[in-house]
């Protein structure tokens, strides 16, 4: 999973031709770790079909504010530079995998 910042967000996310799975987290969030861990485990499975990125909202507040991320973890799904889906709070593999399957084939 790629770490992104306010500085490279547009290039890494909005200019990407693949669907993008963005995990908005903070280092102190206990629910973020398992959600991002599940995502980390799925990266190789969807390699070349979905791009996975992580953004620390405390270090990169500009992007968090732009997308109205007020709770963590928040997962935003982007396709063609547009947010197409949003998941708030802890998400497990059974929630993430069906959505990623659709993204990878769509």
C-alpha cells in the first residue's frame, strides 16, 4: 500500500487510470490498523487492477478536509478521479472483497 500526502495526492489518486482504494487513517486509531491490514493483504490479489493507498489524516489534513473525512478509518473509492464509494469505521475482508472484485472487473 502506497503512503500518500497532501503533496502527491492529485498525482497518485486523481491521475490514476485504475480504481483507487484510499484508506484514511491516523497512527493512534485502533480500528484503522485491522482495516488497513485487511487491505494490505489484498494488494497483491488486485495488483494491476486496483491501486491501494493510505493517507494519515493528522499529517495531511488538507486532503482529509477536502473530502470531509471526519472519522477514521474512512475508505474512499475513486474511479476516473471521482469518489464513487465511502466506507466509515472498521471494515473486514468480507465487506471489502466483493467491492474490490467489482472494481477489478469493472
